[in-house]
């Protein structure tokens, strides 16, 4: 497993994973824009198997998008990837993210990693589903 900063050359791989994992995927131009900012990719055997898009604002960090490709889910890659990222976060920062309330596997991952539910956003997603807001204070 290797984690590295994403580049715009990764757009096709990230977009393909995004399209497989999410029912309402981000557009390719949105992904390309994020790749020019702070995105990390997880690779295994020279192929990208996951990504994490980050927004930073002083001591607040938002995980804007995080996914592991379907064949690699439920094998510990997401937890390793998230833990690797969190180990780089400075003490005193907070990390937040939103997750679909029906995404029980992701919710379990976040709780197991120390995140706490801090709110909900009704009808947050395009399909009308609510988001649970999680936060981790480092």
C-alpha cells in the first residue's frame, strides 16, 4: 500500500472509482479541480484503489470526498488510509466529514477511528438522503 499526493494525471482513475462507488458521483471537472488542490491517492500494485480529497482552513480540515474502490472494500484499506492521513494532522486541529446516513460501513469506519457524530443535514444528497456530520478533534 502506498499513499501519495494526487495529480491531475490521476483524474481517470479517480473518476472511475467515484463512478463505481457513489450513486451520485462527482463530475470529472470537479475531480480535476480537487486534484489541483489537496488530494491523496492510495495505490496497490501500481494502480489507484482509493482517494481522499481535503479542504483546509486554518485548524479545520474537511474530508470532502473519500472512497476505496469496491474490490478493496471491507479489507482494511480504508481504515489504513484514513489512519495514515490522520497521523499527519497536527494536534489541536479538527477533522470533519459528511456521510450518507445509509452508509453503515463508512459510519462504522469513522466511529472506529474516533470520529463523533456532531450533527445531521437533512436532504443533503441529491437523492434526498440525510448526511451525518462527524468530527474528530486531534
